[in-house]
């Protein structure tokens, strides 16, 4: 039996610029489990490897985020279908960050000599090409894990495994709009065939160790076949919580003069409801798509959306 929760009155402060059309919502709540503090205190360890690229020891991970995102669905919603979605984002350091200046120069000279001798080096194997693109980013976009008809049990994340677009050989959506994950590797490429496993860190409750493998298509240069592989290992990634939908509407803030010089800005619709009302709506959507113990999560409002932040762990 789940413990029932009850909404408590919470102060809401709205800071407005130009009176009403731009707002930053600041939720004042003394919360030691705040999202910002979790990211600030994070001692992340992680690496990403790209099979057969010039760095056999991989690249260090600079940042990682783990959360669940809720969507109400609809024409202007993203993700476009109502449900719960995995939120997983990583970004690496510069590809060459582990190399000294001398090592970079030697690698560059070696490749330049090969080029002068008409020896072709594929982009995937080229130190110079990787260096030009700097660093990588891989993040979830449309990775659905739960819905009203099949609620996701959040405790499964403790020792869980998730798969997305398994066995895919060719990029289905060349614009990447509906793919489970998007990426920037050697440009805006495509990723699929994801196998992601989670285990709670032994020494840090509410933090996770993650192992993740997947396939890459170099779609930035028009190659839509998933011919390359990547793998990721992360340690001590905090679970940030459950992220609610964005409630924004594009409104005209300055009338145009004969069709010229008009200006529109996004209006945060949350300012039309108080914190208690927003909390009830968010908890109702979470209950609809997830199996969770509501009393373990505290409501918190951030600049762009509301959150349910774990205060006691998720198990």
C-alpha cells in the first residue's frame, strides 16, 4: 500500500520582465536534495569509447545527467506522446584532452605524411577529423519507458536494464527528430541499438553506475548505416528526479508595424497557477505513467519546468 501524500502550502515568487510576457519562476524551498546541489556535489567518473577510433583508451566524460521526463503529449508537446521518458545525457571532454601538445603534434604530422603519400584515412580513423569536431554529446530525446497503459516501476531503475531501437541497421529518421537519442560525434550523427544497464552505487544511495553500448551511423556525411560502435561507463551519477512538462506559449509582446519589427517571446503558463495546483497536476501525471511512492518525492520548481525530487531514495 502506498503512503498517501498531501500538498503543503509553498511560497511562489514570480520575477517578471516587461510585466507579463517573460517570467522566471523561483520556487523558494529549503531543500537539501535540490537538483543544483546534486550536480554541484557530483564526483563523476566516466569514459566513452568509440571502437577503432584513434583513442583506444577512450575519452573522459565531463558531465552526465539522469532523470525521468514526463510528457502530456499533444501537438506542441515534446516528446509528442503522453508518457514517461528516460532522461540520460552525457558530454565528453575534448577528444584530445588526455594528450600532451607533443603527442598531438606527432599524431598530426604522421597523418599529414600519409596524406602526402596518397594514403587514404577514413574519417572514423582520422585524428585530424576527430580533433576538428572537438567533443561529443549523446542525449535522450524520445526514449519512452512508461505510459498510462503500461506504467514503469521506478524501482526497476535500481538494478535495471533498458533497450531502445535494438538491432537497427539503417537510420529510420534522417532528421533524428523521433529517434530515442540524438548525438554530436563527428557532427550531428545518429545513434541506435542502445543497451543500458543501471546499478545503484554501493557507497552513494540515489546515485547510479551505468553501462551503455550502442551503434553509430555517420549521418552527418550522408552515411545512414550503423557501422560503428560506442560504449560508456559511468560511476556515481545522481538521479535528479522526475521532470515535468514545459508549459510555454509563444506570444506577441510588441505589435508589428505593417508586418515589420514585431517581437514574440515565450510566456511561462505556470505563473497562471499557484504552486499547490501545479504540484497536484504533476503528481497526477507521474502516477498515471509511473509506479512510485509519492511520499519519497518533494515538489520543486525550476526556471523552465517543475520537478519531483527524491528526498529518500527511490526504492
